[in-house]
């Protein structure tokens, strides 16, 4: 049953977000790879629609003082 849900998830997301079919999506992702939302949602969107996934290592940008 779990495999069926994994297979259907990208299709269900695509049905709710049809604009993803206009052009391959480009995502920048910072979630942990083991996180269930990331694995099923973001990677699924990219694979299902032939997009590109960039992985951000999650380190914060250096703070700069405002002048």
C-alpha cells in the first residue's frame, strides 16, 4: 500500500498544481534528504515533471550591518 501512495503522490500534486506542466520546475531545496515531505513532495515534483533540483546546504548567509 505504501508503494501505491508513493506512486500516486506526484500525480496528485500535478492535478492540484497544473502550472507545473507549463515548464520543467526548478527548485532550490534546503530540507533534509530524510525528511518525508522533501522525499515525497519536492523530489517527486522534479522527477515527475523533468525539472531541476538544486540542493542548498542550509548554512545561513553572513550577516551584514545595515548602513
